[in-house]
């Protein structure tokens, strides 16, 4: 039965209290451990389709008569677009329509960052559209850009109200501490660079707007476009069958879909608006840079008594305050914590959520600070983390729905114990070391989410839900869940998704929520179908329904009898069994979080500053694992993406003009396969007994969170140098080594001179 | 855009004489980037991939002749790799396997970028560049061929035919610093020969000045040589690194290269 309740909803660490309709979650959890299908490694059901190029991405959508849109963007960091004249564009061959910020409200004449869109042209070919954009006459009224985050804060240029948090009395705690450390950490702005750039193809079927879009949230795009275009939500149909990555940057509709929709309305033809790689690196979101001024105090026994942080997020022209302060507030059982988080409004591109926004940045600062503290205390980093473990949620004392961080630490021990052997490999040039870092994140998902299961007389089972698979393999995981519940093989189940007109509401694929939000709904739908199958079976073979179950493709009776499933389903002919399922509520009064620890082994060339990461062991606690193979992919992907922001990725701005210097993958250095270390991946794989019918949490984000700090801590272990700024490129590494040499000279401790 | 594909060297030189604006293309690993980035819009491309005379390498009286169409993948293979080991090492650091299979020595010479990976190893081996046109063939020392950043001594009607060098058969190496482990343009690079026969150290640095630069010194000056190399370079700050870092890294690379070659 559906109930209307008041509940907390969390996405990407942002909570809000909402009214929501929830369905009872009637199914008991399965026993822990690998089952027949769930918990067994499963190759992606669409793997071959993808490898053969048969999977249709938004980038592959080519509709008859389709026009191509190109966008006029500001070339400078701060300018107003005055007197825009699109008429010269309309006179060019192939150009069918043009629009500008003077006539539509989703484009802004105040171009506050390089790449801000002010006008667009639709033409028969993309080349003609680009020529049209070139022809648009604009008077740019330029002014001095504001680029320095500290200066923006000093001037009161904020994107939103600052966020302060306090528990206990930090100043008193630090005054009474045996050891206090203080340091400033910085993280850079990095770019998502999904393989598929942001794009949409829009066309109108009567009054219905059909939108093919590369998105993480089919239903969010539907609602956002309906609202902005003044349509009823069901008059917008959103389609995304396959997607080439999003990482948080594709949670919304984006101006490109509005441009395509409006140009399509004007021309009566389908319009494709796809960002180029350069546009992607200019104006499609980024992980904002941060400055973190942190303090920690501890007693000599290792009890951390106080943590304090002043955080500045360099948000850009617009955006929201990602929780850089979150890890400091949540990771450890510390009584006295005070944080202040401010968001600088700058003439740089707006931030967008990027795989654990805020927590990646904040964990780098906090977990490095913890090792600096441990160094002064003379306490082993793993032991220091154990001693400060939070047994109940530190924000408001709620119990955790489940937490196995101590088990993660236990399993980290053999990896941590390798440090003696690793350090012993050091020579004059290469210094070796090992470091670790912990991780906390959300990832519990929530209602509402729905799924249907259709069972036909041929024995086929189809899961229908209008969710998206953003490339993580959700499609396969959903099939596994349905197959397990229906007692059939994975091959018997297919999943139809990706179309708001052809399935029920499904939640956003962000905040590590797809598995924990959608999985229970799919199991619930499959459970409903199973119940109906057994009802029919009870009638067919004159058994009590409670004595029947589905297993191995058979209907099994507790009296020993069994019948192939086909022998029942074959009787259906054109009749179908339709199961319906919904995601139940989250446990009330409990905090649902994910945890983990990573151990990194590095080697540092103290001459050139080159850093080589040799091995990373990742141990994560995300409840039940549905597909160990898919889960491993998430860990490997998260770690590799983290290697990028740790060592080489950096969106570089000209410090004077704010121009983006890294607009292509030639200048913006993503890791290559030659940079990827050995990755060892372990899961606690213990179902969260309080969370839904699955006990599974999300894993998309946790693996990217602790990697940078683990590497930086390993570098300290190898060299003694404190690296406090990302990326740790060769120059940064040498700066840290030089600072160490100076500090040692000052303290009279003579050491061999380090390079300047 | 017109693409002209000559089938012989004579034909290629005739086309170049008639159409001096035609941009030569072999592997295209530089030119296609220019086209994609809209930095160049040549009206005519001169496709040299079907000119057999430019391919491969040969040896006459000890002198090596490396065709301008020699690919990096070919330069990595024995026996050539044993004759010019520093060039083989440099070739291994170029791009990805695909780029090494397409990219040619002639491309590095034609582009004349100070970051061209093949240039320092050729410079320390005293390479001569063979240039051809309908007017005839001439030869220039590589140091004279490279006249500025992305500028060389080619006349409009000329093509790079080959590189000639007499292998020193002396210990040599190539080192490169990049922002990641593969597919990088050098932040800085260095080739070094420890020539005991001539009692000489020769080093050439890349990505540390407007052109690839050669520094020589007597073997006795080994102790100061790394400083000499760093002082000779004239690096700048750019997206890949700072001048200060480049000079520092050159000193470190030179020191290590000498350790390796003088061991």
C-alpha cells in the first residue's frame, strides 16, 4: 500500500525534507553472500552491442531532415553581449534559424565566463551552422575578470550563503591539545571529459517534444524542460538508451537541449546540438578548485580532540557549494569540530557535480592533515584512524544503518604491512613509500523509483523501467536482481530502459544511487511477478501456494515435486504476468553511508619529481555487491580518474585573462594506460540489514574519494615531503622536496641538499 | 582541399616545383592536428606515402641514410636500433603505437619543432639533412637546417629526402620528461653521446629553447657538463612546464645520462 510520508532526501550530499509517497518494502533480504545470480560476476548484457558499435548513443541519433546547431560563445572571461545581430547568419546558405539572448531567456547577455553561450544557429550541416555563428555580429563590452578566489571572498562575491557548522568548542579543544597541526591544502579545477560530449537531439511530434539526450536523469530533464518551455511534463518525452559517461555533469537538461528544442520549434525539423570537445572543456562543468585552511589537535594518546576548517570553493560564475567540509564533519568521532565553507563567484566556468563533489577535495585535505598529525604524534596512520573511529553518526548521534569501516581497516593490514618491504626498495634516485586514506560518502539512494516485470508465455522475462544506464552496467545489475528473484538464469531476463514514455519513473543516476534506488524496485516487481506465477502454479498442480518456490527455472514444491517453468507459462498464450514494484523507504532515524580505505604504493624520482604509482589496494564497504565484475570496474575507473586529478589533470587558466589554456585532450592530461598501477579490489560484501530488500548501497563515487590523499601520504612516507597541492606534478613535487630541505636546514638537521 | 599523390620521387619533386604551396604529408601526425585545430588550411596536400625512394634506410661505407619516410616504429627495430640507439630510445617515447607506426623522421624535420623527439639524437650524431628539388640535391648539417621554432631551411620547391649520419658507435642515450607516462610532448628531453674516441661529450636538448640545441665539451669537463647544458638552454614557461623546472630537469637528465654512458 502506498503511504504519504515526510522524509529526508539526499542527492550528492545535499539533504532536503520532502513529502513523498512510498510503497511498503515487503520482501525479506536474501541471505548474505553470493547467490545463484546476484553476487556472481556477470559480463555486461550489452557488451557485444557496444563493442560492435550497435548500441545507439545520443551521438548516433540522426533523424530525417535533422539540422545541426552551433553555439556562439564568449571568447573572454567577462563581457556583455550588446547589439547582437543574427540576420547576417540567416542570409548564409543552409542556415534555417538563429536565436540569441535578446529573444530567449535561457541565454544570458551577461557572459560571465569564457564559453558562455549567447546565440545559436541551426543549419543543414554543422559546417554551415558554424559559418552562421561566425557571421553573427556582436558588440562585446569587456571588463576586468575576477579570478582569484580569496579576493572574491574578500570582496563579498559569493555564489550563495556561506555554510558554517560547529559542534563542541574547537578553540578550547585545540588550546588543551598536546599536538596541533595546521596546514593549507589546495585542489585544482578538473574536467569531466566524458567520452560522449553533452548533447541533445530535439524534435516535435505535434505538441510533444521528443528529446534524445545524453543524461543521468531522464525524468529530471523531462521536468526541467517542461517547466522552462511551459509544457505539461508528459508532453516531453526523454530518450537515452546508451550513454557515454556523465560523472555528475549531466544531471540537468543544459542549455544545449533548450537551444535544440527552440530551434526545432522554429524550423519544424529535428535539431541536434552537440558540444565539441573544446566546448566540453570550456562550458560543460568542472570540479571546482578549493583552498582548505585546516587545523587538527590531538592528545598524545592519538585521540583527536578538535578539527577546524576554513574552506573556499572556487565555484565559478554559478553553481552550488559542494561539501568540501563534509569529510571533516563526518569521518571521525571527534567532539569539537568547526567548519566554514564559502563559495567564490568568479569569471570562470560554472562548476558541476563531479563524482563525489566536495568529498574528493575535502578528503585530500583532511586525510593528509591526519597523517601530518600522526607524524607529530609518532602514531601509525592506520592506528590513528582506528582510535578515532566514529561508532555512531557524529552529526546527530543516529546509529549507522551499517558500517564496516573497521573491517575495511582489518583487511587493509596485509597491504599496509607491505610498507617495510616497499620502502626498502629506495635508492638514491627513487624513493619508495606507502600511504593510506579513508573514505566516507553517501550512497543509500531512496524512493521513489518504480519497475515493472513482464513475463510472457515463451518464458521471457522483461524488466521495464524508464531509468538510464550511464555506462556503469546498471542494465546488467537490474537483470541479475530480477533473475535471482524469479529463479531463472541471467540470459532469460532482458531490461528495457531509457525512455520516459515507455516505463515508470526512475531516479537520478547520481550520488551513487542507481543500485540502491532502482535495485529494490526491480526486485519488488520481480517478486510481484513471482507471486503471481506461484498463484497460477498452485492452481495448476493443486498445491498450497506457500509450499511452492521458483528455482533453477523450475517451480519447486516442498513435497519434492517440481515442474519446468515453461510448463506453466506455456499455458498463458497471449496472457501475460505483469509484476509491479516500487522502492521502499529508507530506514528512519538512521544514517546511511558508505565507507572504505585505500592503500597506495608510490615511487618518487627526487631528481625530476616524477611520481609513479605502483599499486593501489582498495577495500570498500557498500553493503551487498550485486555484480562483482561491475563493482570492480567502478573501483578501477574511480581510481584511474583519481590518478588524473592527483598527478596530471589541471584545467589551466591564463592568470590574467581567465582564458582556458587546456581546451583539448592534447593539453589536458588524462591518465593513459601506462600510468595505471596494479589495482587490488576488495569488498566487505555484507548486506546492510536495514536498507531495503537488497541491503546494497552505491559504489559509483566511493572509490575516487581517498586516492589522492593515499598517494600524497605515500609520497610523504617515501620522501618526508608534505605535498599539499593538487595536481602533484613534477614541479609541485620538487617544491615540496625543497621546502623539506629548507625546514631540515633550519632545524639544524643536516641533510643532503635537495634540488631547488 | 586537393590531395596530390606522386608515385615516384621525380614526380614528387615536379609537383613540389609546380605547386610550392603544397604541404607535404606522410604520417600526418603533426599536420592533421593543425587541420583539426584550424591552425592551417592548405589548399593542396602532397601525399608522400607512395614515394618508394623516401622509405626505409640503407648503409653505404658505414654511413647511414635514413629515408625521410622512416617511421618511428622502424627506427625502434634492430639492426637500425643498434646502430643509432639513442634514436631508437627517442622513438619509443613518441606518442602511442599507432602514432609510431604512422609518424616519420621527415615529419619531425619538416615541422622543426623544438619538441621533435627524433631531433636531439640526430643532432648528437652529427646528422646531415639531404634536401632535394628539381634543381638538384643539397646537404645541410641538422643544426643549420633548424633555423627557428618550427622553421627550417627548406626552400619552397624542396622536400626532405633523407638524413645521413656516420654512427659514432659510442655510448649514447635519450631521456625525456613528460607530464605522464605515455602520449606526451616533452616538457624537456636530452640526448647524450659520451664519445671516448674523440674525447668529447655531446648533448642535445629538446623543448628547452627555440630550436633543439647542441652542447659539446671535452670529456675532462664532465663535472661541469650538466651545468653547461642547463646554462646553454633557453627555456620558457608554457602549459607543459616552467623555465625553472626545465633547466633543473635538464641538469638532472644530463647527470644521469653521463652516469649511464660513462659507467
